[in-house]
């Protein structure tokens, strides 16, 4: 199997298919996101970054985004426009510790999916790059913003 980020070659004949399909399509992303938010719900440090009482809307947005990113339906953009990840996350204080927690939960959920090593590495490399790109404050500044947000 070889992967270029959007498609993978599968099998001896080298048939090229979208990564979305190679990962398992909608079922894969639904399971991945469910496992991730199950962990976020119980994380005292990370949960305050999600302002909605119900995590289901956030889970749906993440699932739709990931499906689109990996070559699935463009439903995310049809509903919400261009992803603009950094802009959409700018109002949330994300420091290295928060990004690390996010990655920890995503790694655990990804491990549950038991992907072939090459697909796992492809997805994980994206998550680590995306997690680093979302960091927007230094550690102490993030703590101050979180304290203010939870005290109001």
C-alpha cells in the first residue's frame, strides 16, 4: 500500500482509492470521533474548551470535517463554508498542554480503530500537525483565560 495524502494504492494490482474509503468511510470516522469525544467528556482540563453543554454538535462538526478532509462528502463545507480551522478555534485558549491532551485522546481513539500501520501513520501525522497548528497561547495565558471562562 502506498499513500499520497488523498488516495492510497491498495492490493497487488495497485488500485487507487480515496483515503476516505480505505479508512472505512463514514463508519470509521463516526467511531473515531465517538471515541474521542467520549474521552473529552471526562477530561476536566479539556472539556471547558467546548462551550456547548452537549458535545454532539461538536462531534458532528469534527466528523464532517474529517470525512471531507480525507476525500469523503463535502457536507462540512456545504453547511459551514471553508473550514478555516485556526480562525474557528481562535477564541479558545489552546496551549501546548491542551493540544497534547487533544492528541492523547485522539491517539487512544485512533488506536481503537486498529488501522493498518501505513494508514494509521497517515492519519496520525495529520493530527499531530493540526494539533500543533491550533496552539494559540502560551501555557500560563491559557490557564488565565480558562479560569476567567469558568468563573463567569
